[in-house]
C-alpha cells in the first residue's frame, strides 16, 4: 500500500478505535484520544510496515486493553 493510501485510512481506523474505547470504557472522547495516542499500540499502528492497521477494530481494542492492563502489546501471529 502506498503512503498516501495509508495516510488516508488512518483517520478512519483511529476514529473507529476511539469510538470503541469511549463506548467500552465510558470515558470522554478527549481522554480516549490522549490514551490511545500515548500507547505503544498506536505507535505500531502509525507505521504502515507493521500491518497492524489491517486488524479489525475489535482486535485493535483487545490489543489496547491488553496494553492498558499489562503495559505490553503482544501481536498475534496472523
């Protein structure tokens, strides 16, 4: 995937994940954004070559929860 296509997809992926975080955790959108953007998951998501952007919103949320509870992100073998 080209960098332009990837850059165009990131806002949608991020918005979906932020909506999931706010819904599941009952926190504000602003707090969800701050937490997500500070996470290791988001750092990996920002890099096209990691292919993390291909995961579903549910999978990304599960990885986010894992990081919040353990401090680590362990990506599944797919």
